């Protein structure tokens, strides 16, 4: 039972430092994880050759928008 309440006697400074370091570790882990995910997606997309299809889609959308709103060209 005593080990359950062991954390109550910690000082505020110790709690702050522990949470601060945990927050830095979480942020660093999220950043590294996102970088790895984007790297893998970039490698997959370079092998799949999706760029012509995406470019065509964007071109079609921009043509439709400009046909309906010609004042955007000016």
C-alpha cells in the first residue's frame, strides 16, 4: 500500500522536470516518426509515378475554376 502513495511525496520541481523531459521526448518522437512516415510515403510515391495524374487533376480543377470565375486571372 505504501508504494502506491510514493509519488505523492515528490517535490514540485521533480514533477516539473519529469514532465518537461517527458514532453520533450514526446515531441521529438512525434517529429522523428512523422519524418520517417513522410520519407516512406515519398519513396512509395516516387516508385508509383503518380505525378502525371496529380498534375492532370490540378490542371482540370484550375481550368474549371477559371472558366467559372474569369476575374481571377486579372
